[in-house]
C-alpha cells in the first residue's frame, strides 16, 4: 500500500515537472492548441517555434531578452515581457488573419492540377536571421496520379547578408542564402507517402482546419565528420493543413510549412552552430488545365526577379516586414533582374 502511494506521488511529481517545462499556446476562441507560433526575442532571434500541440520548451526563452514578440500566420499577435510569458498556457488571438479562401478558377477535371500561391523562405543561424526570400509560385500535379510534375516560380525577392564573412573555419559567419529552398510539395497529393519507419506523425483536428505534423531525424546521438566539418542532429518537421473534416485531397490543401535543422561546426570551433531553414507555402488559386505550359523565371538565389510589388497585397505572407524591425541594414535585397 505504501509502495503504491509513493509511486502515485512520484508519478504526479514527474507530470508536474514535465508540465512546468513547457508553455502551450492556445486559441482564445476555442482553447485549441496553436502550432507554428514563433517567439522572437528583442534582438530578432527566433527563440522557439510551437509544435502541433502548441508547445514550446521554456528553456529556450532567455530572460535577458526582456521583451518577446509572438508571430502567428506571419503577423505579430502579442508583445510580452518574460513575466507575462512565463505561464503554462498563453491564449492568442488567432483571428487577426482569417484563412483566405482558395480561388477555384477552372473546376472541370483535366490532365493537370495547378496550385498557385505565395511562399516565403528564411534561414537562421543560432536563432538570428541570415537570409530571406519570398514570392509567387505555381505547382503542377498530374491529375491522375496526384504526383508533382513541376515547380514554377513567377516572381520572387531575395535578401542576403550585406558583408558575409565566408571564412572556412568560421561557420557561424557564413552566408546561408543558398539554403533558401522552395517549399517541397512532393507528396502533398498523396499524404500517406510521408509515412515511413523513419517518421513520426501527429494530427490535430481544429475548428477551421485539420493539421498533420510529420517529423524525423538523423545523427541524433553521434556526429558525422567530413573534410574537417562536424554535422549533428539533423531533423525535419513538416506541417500540412487541410480543410476541416476533409478527405485531404489537393483541393482541400490549405498550407505547407517545413523546418530543417542541422548543427554544424568546423573542427576548430568550440561549439556547434544551429542552422534552421524555414519554408512556407499558402495556396491562393486552384485550377484544372490540359496544358502544362506556364510562364516562369529561374529561381536564382543571387538576385531578385519581379515585375509587380506582390508583397504589398494584404494577404501576402510578408515576413520581411517582421524581420526588418530587427535586421536593419544587415540584410540587403539583391538586384531585381526582371
């Protein structure tokens, strides 16, 4: 009897300690978890990014940062002190930006499915912004197999470091602009293909959309050495969003978010540097087409290429506006070669 009582106390203590180590972001509308909430420090560092359960680790928050901005759906939703943020549950107004309906341009089935939308991509080094891109892109899928046939960029902007110090042995000072990858929608037409023995999958059914989180990793316990460099803790997290209660087809697709993590250092450096690459896609148009010809430009990460100020559209996910409050002149837009 005494043993059972002690076990109950121990179990309760463990639960409380575990709970105390996390902060959960929830919607103030329905108290449902809010994934993909970014926590910015006062210097612009992205200190945390909530998982599909809305949770972040409290240990990622540095009290010396004093003020924190919460970014959700590419908008600043709150500015909190450390004391205000130091709670188990934080309620967020997630109605600042309603989900934009995807425009159906041609609803008659044809050979191809076109999904056009907006994207942004950015890379952080030790939590600080290192490079940024955004633009307009169209993905073409085969209507029969739902497999991705091509990725076509129409317009885009690139921001890279003003004066990168690309010294071989100082990986923390590198320009990582070449990691500004486009969102990879390879399996979005067949979500079941994301399920492998290497991945973990969680689902969240919400009031407005259903979400799937797919995660996996390599080199979690042992580093890999190559040409004097050390690689460690490679992880990927994908978040897919679909219409609430839908069959999760291409027509139901609402949002794609991808995070790629890697820790890197030269053997002469004392500590690993945390590199995180973010890429996001938000569909705006859906159509069936029999011809897969489309106007596109080459996605060159050394320059911008646009004809219109697409980022001024109210529905565009313009994270550059958020970042510009912090990086000032450190990042420079690359020449527009329209």
